[in-house]
């Protein structure tokens, strides 16, 4: 199922119009594991976000895990089922994090091969399927309709089911409190 994105804006008279209505323009699906896809929906590069009648396509760049400095990114991620021990077929975790511009986020020697930590607040909304959220000291199953507020913690997503899990993420640039600046 493709994702539809509708973008509104303003005409020369300042009246609200629909600027675009169609499939998400940027999908990254060659990250290594078959079935893993990142659909870039939109991003803002400042807060407060400037609102102009029209603007260039904000997702027209290579895949980046993190939102822009002082910005927000929304994406949808399809997570395929994984194999034994948290492996994803054909996936090298270090290489995946390098491809998405965040090798520093990857946590080697963690309890799941895709554990990572970002200096962000992330809202993860499960749209379909289920996934296990793993943190350093615990885990929980998250199902369609559930929302995770991920606050700069070391974490991984493990799809232990037999079906794809689709999650919408809103990633907000953050700053660690000095007590959390370990690593």
C-alpha cells in the first residue's frame, strides 16, 4: 500500500489551496534488509517553522536519520519481520546507520543489533502490525494505534511477528541534559 501525501499552501491572493496530492515523493528501500523502507513525508528546518505560500520540496535529499538542527521530520517506516536473534536478512547494522548519516547513533555490543540513541524526541505511532520496543532495561510490544514517546533513549525496534509493521515517526531535534551526555 502506497502512502498518499497532501500538501496545502496559498495562492497569490492568500487563499488556501492544495499544492500537491499524490504518492510520497521520496522512498528509500535499498538499505539492506528486504522490506525495510523509509518514506520521507516532510521536514521543517526551524522552529517556529516559516510558512510561505510555496516552498521547495523539503525531502529532496539523501536519507538522514536525524531531523535538521532546530527542525522536525515526519516519515513512515515499514519494518519487515526479522529473524532469530534480531537479525534482518542481508543487513549489516553499522552499514545501515552509515547509509542514513548516523553512524554515531549505533550502539555496538547492545542487546539488539539495531540499538541506537539519538538526541531527539520521537513520536512513534504504529499504523499497522506490531513491533517490540527494546530499551536497555526492558521491552514492550507496541500495536496498531499505540504511540511511543521516545526521549533520547538507547532503543531498537524488533518486528517479531510474521507481518510488516508500519510506523509513522515524528522526529524533533533535541538536546541532552548534561546528565545524559554519556558516550
